[in-house]
């Protein structure tokens, strides 16, 4: 597909995801996919009076679209969070498999339908699935924590994945609704590591 189409689709996906977060925050009961590991983290975060752990820190594009290639096969996206959604994706081993991308293609519909409660035939899901999106759901600590990177790389076929992915990035700006070029250094400045990390690596 043309890069212009891929970027337009990525913007749509980002807006659908942000709307899904609002749906999730308003749920009276958590869906079954919120497993015990996530529940423990949720309780710990609530005790800290955190109210933003449902939010995604960043919505990013990497790969051929970010590199500016005129023709692309798909849209490679990363969601960074506070180890909430990403914890469940990791526990379910739904992020990577030995064959590479086949599981990643299922992450977006899983997030939209299992977590956010969208119906399969809803406009949001049908629109988001119109083009192929390989979605990674990762903790924000991936930006600066090499040991955390190594933990996730145990389930990835490309052991240099983060070096490749972080070499060229685009960040979704929720104010303008556009993706703009960014860098790992800029993302680390926007999302600095906490002085005392109390909810990663447990």
C-alpha cells in the first residue's frame, strides 16, 4: 500500500485505541483477560493512587512507514504502557512467536474486542482491520531498561528487534492527531524512568 494510506490508517487505529481506553476505564467489571498477574499490579497501582495506568504512554510507528518508504506491506506499531496491558500480553505469550509476525497480527483485534469490548462487526473494529497492522504491546521501560528488553526478546525471533525498531520512530500526537518523527532519546525524555520502579519486573 502507499505510505500515505498507511499513515492515514495508523491515525485511525490510534484514535480507535484511545477510544477503547475510555471504554475500558468505564467498565464496571474487568474482562476475563485481566489475569492474576495484572490484578496484583492493578491493586499496587491503586494503592499508590495512580489513576493513569489504563492509559498508553505512547503510540508509535516503526519499520517501513517510519523510514519513509513509498510502498509498504503493513503498518508496524508499538503501544507503550505502564506494564498493565503489556503484562497480560506477555503472560499469554501473545506478543511474539517463533515464526515472527503471525501472532502480532492478532494483537489489535484482541485488544479491541477482548479488552475494550468492541463488537467484531462494529465500525471501529472493521475500520481498524481494513489494513494489516502488526501491533506490539510493550511496557514503557523497554525504552531504557536493557534487562527488560532481553526478557521480551526471549519470545522474539529477531534478537536485534529493539535496535532496529528504535532506529526510526514516529510518535502519535494526541493534540494534533498526527504522527511525527521522534527518537528514542526524545521518548525517554518524555517518559523518564521512575526513581523507584515499583511495578515493573515483578
